[in-house]
C-alpha cells in the first residue's frame, strides 16, 4: 500500500477499505492517462472504473488536478523507495555514482509504470511526448516548483546514505542537476517511445560531470 501524503488529499483515509479505494482511484487515474490523456480523463470515469461512488471520489480529491497531484506524489515516493532499496544493495565507491542509479530507475519507471509517461513527478504532459499542460509546474507544492521538491528529496538521500557535503552548494547543484536531467530525459523519450539510449547515456554523463566539478567526491 502506497503512503500518499495527507497534504495531497482532502481527507486522510483511516480505514483499510478507504486506503484501498484511494489506491484503486490512483491506479485507474494512471491507466486512463495512458489511454486517453489528461484532458480527456474525467473524475466520473475514474470513479466508475475504480468501482467507487462519485461522492466518495470527492471525499478524498477536490478535482481532477488534485487526483493527479496525489498520483505524482505516489510516483515520487515510489522512485525514492526504489533508489533507497538499490543503494542498500549496491556498494558504490563514490556518491556521484548515484547518478547512474537514479537515471536508470527513472527510465525503468517511465517504461513500465502506468501513467508515468504523462505524469511523473508533477508536470502533466498532453501526451507521452507532448507539451506540458499549463499550470502544472507546482503540482507537488504550491510554493515550490516540482523539480525543487525532487531535488530536496534526493538531497536527503544523498546526505544520509552517501555522505555528501551539507550546504547551499549541494542544494544548488542538485537542483541544477535535476533540471538538466529532466530536460534531457524528456528529449530522450520524445525521440523514442522507450527512451533514446544514446541520449540517456548523455544525460548520465552530463549530470555526473557537472556534479563532479561542483561538489567534492565523497
């Protein structure tokens, strides 16, 4: 069961039945994003396919954007969980090696996770290779851009598990790295449905070299 942040929901589900309903609605949201896209997806169809009354939908989500916001948060938590699990098994000689691991996990989710091609960590695409839907650059937090949230969460992992140096230099470098990786990986998936392999490798090289210049090795 995914731990969806209470901040993304109107009401935090307290009982197992409610948790299961929320998860079903998020699952159907993800599938519909792949099938019909964000603009054509309706709350009514999500509720129908999740087999919940439309009134139940609105108990937990204020609207379609609120539903997608919760899905983006679930995606981010899943991504961070995958990285943490990999780091627990890997024996990295340097914290910058986390770049390849993080890019590989993102690409794997892009290829296999329902809805991830349209909504990964906030920004909503009109389609898997389409333009960004206006007004979705701050889906995870009204005060911060999506990539700033992602960078901050990666910072926590990098400091705690990889011993990266704490300070504004790390904060700035990770934010720039996430922005750069986001742009190149979007290009990779615009170029090929499964992600252009050469561009994915270029993304890894770009971010790794950037971080190696701006941050000391651990």
